[in-house]
C-alpha cells in the first residue's frame, strides 16, 4: 500500500533533512515534488491543491527557514498535514453497551468486498471486544450471497441469521433484530444487497432497511482498487442514505492509495477500517497517524508491536527469555518462533512497519521459502532430537533429510545456522549495553 508514494515522499524528506539550512527555493521544489507524487497516486485534484497550498504557506514561515533543524521542521509540517488529510484521530465504532443491541449496517456496490468485510468485522468485535455478534444475510439479490455469508460465519464462529425463501430484505433485517434482542446479542451486523452500479432500487432498499433497524453505524465498503470512482460512489451513498464511516477493502493491493487520501476531504466521513488481506483476521483499524508515518518512511512500530502481541503470549515470551538466559533454547523453540513469524503476515507488510526499512530492505532479502524448508526439517526430527540437536549425526541427518524432502546439505545448513543464532542470543542476553542499544533502535 502507498508503495510508490512512500518511496517518493521518503526521497523528498531525506533530501531536505540532509541540509543544515534550506531556502525558499528548496521548499518550493520539495512541495512541487509532493504535488506530483500525490497526483500520480490518483489523489483528488482539489484535495491536492488544498494540501499543497496549506503546506507551502506554513513551510515558508520564519519558523521553518530560521529554525535550528529546518529539514525536521518541514517534515513535521508535512506529517501533520498528511494526518489531517487522512482524517485525524480514528473515531472507532459508536456502539452501545453490551446490555443492549447495537446495529451495524454494511452497504456498497457488488464486488466491493462487503460480505467478506462483514464477517471480518464480526470476528474482530468478537475476539478483541468480547462482543456477542450475529450476522444477518439480507443480501437477497446476488446468487449464493446467503450461502457465502453462512460459510464465512461458520469460519469465524459467528451465528448467521437468515430466513430461507424470504424475498424481502427489510423483513429479514427486522426479524433478525427482534431475535438478537430476545437472545441477548449485543451486536447485529447486517449485510445488504449490492448492485453492479448505483440505482434507485438499491438506494430505496437500503433506506428501508435503515429505517427498520435504526443502525448505530452505517459503514460504506469501497474497493480501494477503484480509486477516485470509490470516492464518487461514497458521495452518492452519503447523499442518499447517509454513512457514518468507510471501510476500504483490498487496501493491500492498492499501491497508489488515491482513494484513502481523498475520501475524508471529499466525503467528510472517516475511514474506520482497512482490509489488508484475504484471511478473516485481515481487517485493521485505520489509524491516520500510523499511515502517515508509513507514507513518510518513518515506519509504524506501534502496529508492529500490536501484531507481535497478537501472536506472542506474555507468559510464552517470559518463558522464552528465561530459556535464552539459561542457554536452553532448542530447535522446538526455534520452530515455534518460525511459526509465529508466519502468523504475523507477509514480509512486505512487516518491512514497511520497521522505521528506515522501506527502500533499504527488500522482500527478496528475507527468504520465506527458506523458513518453510527449515520448518519441514525440524518437523521431521523426533522430540528428543529437537531438544538435543548435538546428537544428530550423519545417519540421523540422512533420515531427517529424506523425511522432509530436503537434502543432507539443507539439514547441515539449518544446524549450523541454529548454532550461530544460539551464540548470538547468548551474547545479547549477557550484554546489557547491546540490549539497551537494540531497544533504542526500536523506539
């Protein structure tokens, strides 16, 4: 996401931050580069003009030109403007307490990822907020839409309400709300019909459903890949139905990011969530300040830590630290860490969260295929071998290679790398100065 924009912005910031003193020409040149980058990213023209003019006006003041570190001052101005452009602080969902039923109405065009997003949101609210969620299959137009939601609901462990044979989505939504209140569900997520294009029938149907269930949130789901078209459609839904927030699906595939950078300014509604992959867990809260940091090449260490916290249990981490201190870290522990790394997501997503890594570390530099080979090798070992790697002699190495579909050379390389890692970990655990330096590097 924002790949090209991030590279260009990082280059502009790096050029200015390297100067002890900057002139009005330096600033104008930098702002012109920023303008071209935003236009190239398919950002709305009026939005670009407003962004550029306000940045230029503030950057040309004495505060920047005469400051001790003008490059950093300029970066701070651009960062603040970018956060405002993306929507300021994330407002979250406005849901009632768990003693009553909150209703979230999902809407959007067909193919926007609305049904999948509804299931992802249900999982997120269940896992992270402990809410009791019911999904409602009120898309009665698209063939197999009800079946799709039922399969997704089963996958994320959330009940799906439907009325077989019913043709009226308003009746389905109304009955679902009555059932949810009776059975003490605190959250109802209603999946509505989409169309291939905007039409009056679609709008009237959604208006009728909204009137029947009185939603606390009306979330418009847009496909990030459609760029400025998503902005125009969002405007239409806001005018005809009214939306409280926006979810951008397929955000991970949108390398330009024009829709995300235009929506708040044009539609006046906040971006609340972004879809970052195909898995049920791949729905993230949209944090403007963190996205702004990624665009400017500052990384996003907070999101990286949050991802790690989702994967690593606190007790597990303490247990691992004790093993490292006692030098009892074994191949089973190493396998567990490889599995956890896989759960954290794709390499390119992790790289863009590490400060200074974007542009300096390439996805090819981290060979995930090699990790898979290593996992296969360790899984072909017995528990005793994993705990005592020194007993793995030539005959055992042959057996392990055969069992994992690799070669003896692969097994030898794994064991050699593991020995090096154990040595490095021992050095880190015994060197307080090095530990402090590592912590400093990670903010």
